[in-house]
């Protein structure tokens, strides 16, 4: 029974000492993964920035990429800070453990010394036998004999505990030194990233200042984009109205099982597809393999001109030359059209939802084609004068515009 107690005690000590380490390892691994991902995204932003800067015509694209990179850099610094906080907590916990272990070890050694001293004073075998034989009856003699046996076992277990505590203390001291080195490394990394962030903000401010001198050209570009956006919106609204009309006609046909949901009369298969699309909100893949959002949904400040607001019916994703646009969900190609300043546009219907892929060069699909999630729709157009490859992406539910960022995976 005594051995079982000591064994259980040792297991408990081991669990208490390793449990926090496992949790720390899991949290640290997640932060390291986040950090690596942000570093890769910053590197990709650098590639896009380099591509944009090849253009002889300076534009607000450079500012958009710089803003995106600054945002990623700030997120990276935040991740490093979280990692530092985690390590500092581990350093504190380890230091506390070392103090407690030293106290426990001192008590164990003190108790062990008392036992050794007692054993030394009672080492005479004759004295032990006399103690046993002086018992009043056999039962008491047996208990005194067992006492000596338990005492020896206990002393051995105390020696074992001292060895284990000493080893644990050495391990904790090594761990503490390792965490301190990691902290210093991360502090250096944090400072490096802060310095880089400061340089990037300065570069952005200089670019904005330079572009502000070309206000006339920028306002002209804004008007052209607004006109292109109006034409695209009108084309999409006309297509949606036509799709609703055709769906309503099909619903009137004999034997039709269509049900009107929102504005669209939907067949059972279309209703299931629509529900499946809706259930994947926030988990849908990006329409390009790699890219950064340079234009967000809704009304927003112009990246260069102060007191100027611009409106975006979707999101703009800057990507690499030759990048292919992909369907974010299974559906049917409703239309393939060409809109001035938007180039080719592919519209895919997913029940009552529609996704719009605008500014394509080559197109791989046709009206009526059934597409799967991730299927390639076409190649994103690269502007020769601005060295910019940018996909404009929209999400509609019937006649209502939705924010695409709320539907695709967060990066």
C-alpha cells in the first residue's frame, strides 16, 4: 500500500509538471504557424509591389499594396508580442516551480537526514531485537517488526524522491535558460519588424504625397472606375431579373416542384444548393490561389485623395500575372459577358446566390456549364500600362449585394 501511495504521488507530480508544458507547446506551435503564414503573405506583397513599381505610370495600386503589407506587418508584430507574453508567462511559471522545488528538496533532505541520524543511533541489531522481544504480545512484536520494514522502505523512497526532485530541478533550470534565450531572440525580431514597419509607413506616406500632386489624373481614374462599376452593376441586375423571370416561367410549368425562396423560384435541387452555399459562409475558398485584398466592400476613403470616398460593390484582389480565377462553389454559369473597363465577366449561380468574377482575359467556360468548387473559370487580366493583375469579385443573394469577405476564408 505504501509503495502504491508513493507511485501515485510521483505520477501526480509528473502530470502537474508536464501539463502546462504541453499546453504551452500547443499554443506556441499555433503562434509559430500564424507567424510563418504572415511572413509568407508579406513576402508575396513585396512581389506584387515590385511588379506594380515596374509600371512607368504611378498609381494608387502601390499605396493599396503598401497598406496591405503594413496591416500584415502589424499583425505579425502582434503575433510576436503574443509569443513573447506566452514565453514570459512560462518563464514566471518555471521560476516559481524552481523556488518550490528548492523548498521541497530542502524539506526532503532535512527529513532524510533525520532518518539517517535515527538509523545511525539505532543501527545495533541487538537493540532492534530487544525492542521487538520487549513487546507485550505476539501481535505487538509483529507490528514493531513491520515498523522497521516500512521505515526502511520509506527511507529508500525518500532517497528516490530526492533524486527525482534534483533531476527535475536541473531540467527546470535548463528550461528557464532556454526560455530566456527565446525571449531575447523574439525581442530582437520584434524590434526588427517595428523598424521595418516604420520604413514601410514612411514609404507609403511618401508615395501618397507624390501621387497627391496628380489629383487631376486620379479623379479621372475614379470617374472611369465608377462608370465601369455602374455598367457592371446594371448588367448584373438585368441578368438577375432575367434569371428570376425564367425561373418563374419554369415554376409555372406542369409538374414543377419549384418553391419561391426570396425572389427566386427554386427547384428542390437548387434549394439544396442554395442552403449548402449559405451554410459555408466564412469557409468558402478564395477565387484565386494567391492574392491580397486591395479594395474592400462598400464605401471607403480613397487611398490617396483626402475627403474623397469611393464605392465598391465587391472586393478587388491583386494577384500575380497569369493567375487563374476559380469558382468558389459548385453551380451553373449563368452568363459570360464583356463589360467596358471590366473585360470579361463570368457569373455563376448557386441557387439563389450568384458570384461574379470580373476583369478576366481568357475565359474557359460558357453559359450553361456546370462548374465545381475550385474549377478554373479564366485568366485574370493584367493591365499593361499599370502592370496590375486584379480580380474584381462580387457575391449576390438574389438582388442584394453581399460583402464577399464575410463568405470567403480569412487569411
